[in-house]
C-alpha cells in the first residue's frame, strides 16, 4: 500500500501532518481468523508532523474527539483488532513540538519547543503491547534546531509509560560517543518537561567520549566550561540535579588520568553545582594542566607559574570537594621533586586564590628554585595567597622548614613567617641547630630588574666549618649582628653595603673581638670599587672586576708562579684591577692555652692586575710581612 501527498490540517488551518510518501507492506492473512493485521514494513518519507499543546487542549484535539464518540452500551465482541508492526523506516522526516504552557529557552535544547529535522531511523523486531514497546534500533539520526545532532544511535530499546531503557547502546552526537547502557525512570511522560528534577537516570558507560559542548546543549552555563573526556568506565545513578557516580576512570589531553567516585549536586547550573570526589587518583603534567585549567576555569589568561614547570608529572591521591572552580583539597601530591600533603582550598573563580596547610617530609627545593647550594627540605607551612604570576602573587606564610639542606648541611628546624606581595618579601625566621643559632629579618624587593636585599641577622654560637661555610675547622662565631643594604641583578653589579658589628669569634689560636666590619660596593661592571674596612683590615679592589671568574683568575696566577700547587685552570673573563690591602694588629682577647699567643702584625700590600680573557699581562707586588705567630 502506497500513500502519497497526504496532508492534515487543524480547523484553524495549522499544519498537523504532511506526508510526501507512505509505503506499507501489509499482510492480511491473519485478519480473518485472529483479527490481526501484520505490517511487515512501514516507511515514512519526507514527512512533517507538528504537535502543539495548549492549557486544556492540543492541535489534534478535534481528531481525538472525532474518533472517540460518546460512550454507548458496550456490545460484546469476540476479539479486538491487533496490529503487528515488524519494521519502521523513517527517511528525511521532520517533527515539531510546541507546548504553549511552558517557559521557553533560547540557548539550550528546549523540550517544550522542539524542531527535529533530517530524522532518519530503522526500527526492527518491534513488539507492541498496550503498555510498552520493544524495538531494535538499527539506525537513528537527527538534527535539532539548536544545533544538537544525533549522528548515530544503535540500541535494544524498551519504552513504557514508566521506563525507557537502552541496552547495548551506541550514541554518537556532535562531539561525544556514549556506549553501553542507559535507563530513564519516571512517573509519566509529563516528567520530561522537568527532566533534571523528575527523571531518574541510571548509566553504565565504557570506552566513551564526553565533550562539554554537547552538555552545553542542555545547560547554558556549561558554555563557559570546556573539556573533552575519554571515559574508560563509569556507573552513575540519580537525577541530573543529584548524581552519584562510582568507579570512574577518565582520561583527557595527553597524559591526564582520573579514577575515583563523585557525587554531583546542582546541575544543570554549573556555577552552583557541588562536586564531591572521593578515593580520587589523579595524574597529570604541567603541559596538560596549562591546557585544562584555563578551559575549566573560564579564564583564557590563566597561566600556571613558570616555576611549576619543573614539577613535570604530578599525581594526587585524596579527596576534592566544592565547585568546579572553587574547591577544598585533602590529600597527597607526588612530584618528581618530592611528595606534598595538603588540607587546603583552591579558587579559580576570578583570580587564583589558595589557603591551607602544606606539608612535606622531603622536597627538592634546590631543583625547584634552580639553586645548586640548596638541596632537599621538609616543611609544614600555612599559606594564604592569591595570584598566579610574579607580579600578582601575594602570600602570607607561617610555619617551619625541617631538615633543610644548604651547602650539604642539614639544619634541623627553621621557623619562618612572612608576606610576599607586589614582588616583595618581608619576613622573619630563626635557626635553632646544634651548630647554629641565628635570628633574622629579611626585606627583599624584586619588582625592578635590580633586586633590593635588606637583611638583619643576629648570629650566635655558629660553627662555620660544621655548616660547610668555611674550610677551616676551628672558626666559631659566638656573637655578631649583620645588616645588608644591597641592590643588583647579579654579583657583578651589586651595589650597597654589608655591616657586621661586635664580632666575637674563636679559632684554634684563641678568641677574637672585632668591633665592626663594613663591606661596600659601588660603580658598574666596567668601573667598580669594592672596599672592606674594619679595626683590623682595610682592603679595596678598583677597576674592571668580574667576581664570577675572579677565583679562576687568581688560580691562574698561582699556577704561573707556583705550578707545584696543582690548581686546575679554568676560563675567566676580563680583569683590570688594583688591589690594596692593609692590616692592623689583632690580638686574641682570650689566647688559646694550647698554643703560643698569636697576633696579626701590621702589613701593607698593593697589587695591580690586568688580564684580557685568559692572557696575563702584568703584575706588580709591594713586599709585605707575613702573619706573626
């Protein structure tokens, strides 16, 4: 049976159905005995159906009334007429639905205002009862007017007035692919008008892809969040506004993996949705996070601090709880530089904000700061701050450094507190160690290319040899105060002064007291003046001085005139300097009982050095006396 050009309109002239072609393969062999009509295949081609719902009626109300005459006394009938539809094929059809009683939405798929075009489907093994439909969906694709595409749907489907279930599911949309199982449970089809709050959803997903742009077809706030997830497996149950998902395994970008459980409460309003992730295992890289976080936080300008790049691969074990861009952290972060545990919060809503406790037993701070003198340290620090770049970073810190390794010596504990703001650090701390007792206050300003260093430190009972600060095993500083006011970008342009007052130290020769030592630096890298003055010694260097390579330079001089010393020669830069040295008598305040009384006699030394790269041109030395012992 073929029907072409069939059209149906409402009494008001509104379109209800326009069917270009209907083709039905009908078998009437069972009609006479069983009152059953078998439709082997029904094809609808280029058909448009339009359904409108009003407060108390619809555009097909007149048809319902026509085919439902007033009730009369029922007559007994032997059998009801049954239809058996084996296959339904839809080719390039359109379905429009408009509910005039509902609020409508412009940016998302509106289930009260649907316009589905390019609807193609192949339904087979159809089983119809008065309460349900079972069907094998071999093919289904469509396009909704808001841009959502179902590029392919294959499933074994069950539909009733209480449940829709899709087994062996394969659903392909614009940018997502969902596989395995979906079940929707509801009281009536009217619940779909409030799908997020009234329809229960059960999911079992594996080897699927979920893209945020497809979710955004159903939630306008999701337009601000971007992600593309590979879901290896997951099970979920609940309503859209309250989902409980377990055994999640997700991958994204090149090397980011997530496993765990999650409760999601508040969708589809992503800004008010609460996420609770438990038993979480997360692994990622700096490169991946630099892609993920700007998209997830809706901040194109977000950048991780460059210093974080050295962490490379990071893994996290623990819990996360909060909004997608403002959450609490309780777990352990493992990096190539060490493990870090934290109970803290992280907020990406506007500018990056963070606060909480951060602890580590051993973290390679030397590699982190690219400083060869620093090694590993433990710490427990309370941090509160904001910003993600050097210019915007602001931090209040308070806590302890533990087992802090500097110049291969491990300090047991260093309490520290301070503030970092506007590219400045102002803080204080102390070192209480068997070989050192130091209290300090620091004020460092790196807002300019020339860094300003202001430091005040009180040093007591400090063994310089034990701390690997001196090669002589007998120097112990019992008491002194050091103040600095230095500025520069490197050691060759550093200017300012360093003062040490009331120095009391001891060596094997006894205990000595020096009232004051002042170091001053001025000039630039071409014309530089360095002076040291005290009641014991006065010395100066003036000229072109490269402090970075001055030690290799003096080693070269030593090897030229005393090759038996055996120093290894190294490259050095230009040196053109005058060196003046004058010492006064220095007697120990408490001579060593084991040694003959010692003193440093008055002496004067003036030298002139010139060198271009590795060439030694001249040297002039005024004889001077040796240390008297």
